[in-house]
């Protein structure tokens, strides 16, 4: 059962310095790869415009969020055992 306390504990695990740094490095690597795959030819051709900035930003935000949440679940599971 999910309670306010358990949600707070989970979120506090997700926002530790270690988890944030690891998530940042993962998002930097994965986001850059996704950016190259999705927009590489546009960037190289000089056709990347400001309408593409938000979707390009999501290439970094989504891996950051996923890795942070997965780390939170992993830490939660480690504390149960």
C-alpha cells in the first residue's frame, strides 16, 4: 500500500547526490546518442531550428527521469533485503 510516508521515502532516495549525478551522466550519454540519431542530419545540414529545441531537450530529460526512478526503486529494494 502506498502511503505519504512511503512516497516521501522513495522520493528522498531519488534525489540523493549520488542518484542525481549518476542520472545526469546517463542522460548525457543516452540523450546525446538519441539527439544524434533523431536530429543528426538536420544538425549537420544546418537545418536545426528553434522549434526543435523542446523535443531535443526531451532526449535528455526522459533518460534522466527514467534512470532516477529506476535507481529509487533499486535502493528501495536493497533496503528491504
